[in-house]
C-alpha cells in the first residue's frame, strides 16, 4: 500500500503523511461565514478538502472531519489583515436584508448545507457553530491570559504577538514583512501594543446601537474575535494536537497564523501537524470579486442550466495547489466530459452477463488501480487520477467490470456515477427543432443566439447539454 504524501505549508515540503492514531485522520477545515452565498472560489476549497477526505477513506483510513460555521465576529476588515476593523459581516447583512443577524445565520447555514449536498461534499461529522461555543472561546482566552499572552484595552482583548516568538511561522517571514509594508495605517485601537496583535474578544461599543449578538465575559459584554473560534472548536473536537488543518491560501498569513499562535500559546503543544492550503480560483483569467460581478455562486451555475456536479467535475481538472481558471466555456467542456463518462459507465453496467476475466484483463484492472492510488498519494493529484478513470473508460475491460472499477474510483471523485441513468422520454418536435437550430448556430459560434435557443428549450421543460457525440436532451 502506498503512503499518502502531502505538501505541508508548515515545512514547505511534500511529506509522507504520518497520522497520530493508526489509520485515522483528524481533520479540521475552515468553514463558511454565513452572511452570504459562498462563491465558486470558496466551493473550490470545500470540494478539494472533500477530495482529501474521500482519498483517505478510499485508502482505508477513518476520518473525523470537523468544519466550523462562522456565525459571529468575522469583520469586513478581517481578511485585509490583523486590523480587527470594519463591521461585523452578520450584522451588516442583517441591516441590508432587514432581518436579524440570527435569521441571516440560519438562512445561509441552511443554504450552505443544501449546496454542499448538491456538490456531493460529504457531511462533516461535526459542524460546530461559533455562537454555540462562546464558553469554550472564553476559557481559551483565559488560558492565554494565564500564560501572559493576552492583554486588555478599553476596546478589546488582544493576543500579544511579541510574546510568542514563533508568530507567523506558517507563512514564513516574507509574508510578515509584506504585511508590515501594507498594514501600518490600520491601527484602530491606539492602546494596541503591536499592529499584528489581533482581537481575541471584542467589547461591544458603549455608544451607538446595541449589537444583536453579544455575550457576558470576564472582560465585559462583547463577542469573540474571528480567529479564536477555530482554535477553540478544533481542539474541542479533535484534541490539542491533531493531524490536518486545511483552508484556502488566503488564510495562511493571518487567520491560520493567528490560530497557531492562540492554540500553541495556550497549550504549549503543536496544534496541527499538516497544513493543507488550496489555491485560488480565477475567473476569465483574472481576480474574482463581488464588485467585478463575477463572484458566481452555485445558484448561478444552476441558473445557467448546469448540473452542480458539472462544477465538481470542473474542479477535478486542476491540482489543488495550482490556480484554476473558471470560464463558462470550461464549464461547458466539463459538462460534455461528465455526460460522456456517465453514459459510458451506465452503458457498461447494462450488460447482462459478466465475462470471466482473463489473466491479462485482471492485470489490467490491477494496474489501473495502482495508477489511481499512485496519483492520489502524490500530493492528491486528482487531475492525474481523473486521467486514469478515462483510461479505464476507454479500455477494453468488459462491461460490468469496467463499470465496477469506475464506480470504485468514483468513491473519491464523488460524481455520483453509480446513480445516474438516462431517463427515457420522447422529445417533442418543437424541442427537437430548437436543438437542431441551436447546433447549427453553435457551429457558427453564435453563442448569444445559442443561449436564446437554449432558454426556449428550457421554457418547454427540457434542457440540452453538449457532448463530444453531439447534443443530449434532458427533461427538466
Ligand atoms: Zn479557521
């Protein structure tokens, strides 16, 4: 059996994975802040983490996966740096939508769970909410006080980075230097000792409207800083030292650096042994952002007529440590490939009889399995693993055995290939005509007209997907 190798941001090398408990993985992944729909860049990280979990499960490990729900304390300025600046995202969304912060949290948590299911991301065993773990966060801050790593000002309780020499070890000194260059001006609290000191507990403002989410604490009424929840909840459910902590690359310099400082500062023990970070998703070759109008959501993908699993297939085409570029054309290509793979798998499993496999065919199957595991073991090379699946699909392995092998591999890919079957239905003439028309305008690369025709097809209760062998019509 191959040993899993993973790139560890902590050591900046690819290491052989050694679990704390034999054949078990404790994994914590940073979850969504439930104030808006996650965009497809966030989902790339969540799907990649799911692929990592499924890989371990395929390799015979049990995985305890904990993912948090951030439903308080994540300020609009937090992603900019250590600044603890800006409005609370939850309360800001509540104002905008005319709801309470609690309703906002509930709505977007439910949406997250629903979209997670659509993308076939396995449910974490524990999905703790920050607001359900206020006591744990307070006692962690108390532990930091006891160790002399925290101090209080009139506005907040801070972590004292100068007292923790290993601060920033995750990102390397370069990232810290970069932050010095850009962060100097962002000091909201002049009682702060160092600009990198970050809030563990924020005191509610005494002037202005009351916050909707606030709690009593030994330091006064307020709410937890964003980072402390991940330390408190990961250690509660996985222990003070656990195997893997994962998240997007945007978390390395600040959020994860702060998590390490708080956790190791409080316990004096290593926090997570392996840090796995997922690269960005770009859109049309550039940055994705709400202000750019291209921060697409799962719902946008569905509205455009795509099965959400097409998005999942698209994610499989890029290695998690490399940027992946999203375009609607690339998604179209993923749709065609997925349709093709579904049909091959379905057709293969329709065969009535199982052929007795020759030695040669058995060796072929074993060879594919070995290549598949090798690809996964090499720092989760999913595009390579997907290429192996395609080799199987195109091979001369007899029907049912081919379908079985593809379905076995799909335990990792999560494309639901075992469940798919073409629905038998009659295509009305009107729909057929539109499909033919659409094919001809597509041949002329008149995408706008093709889009209009597709909408007309959808209005009649059908949809069309393009595959290598031509258009495929489906009932909506
Ligand atoms: Zn986190």
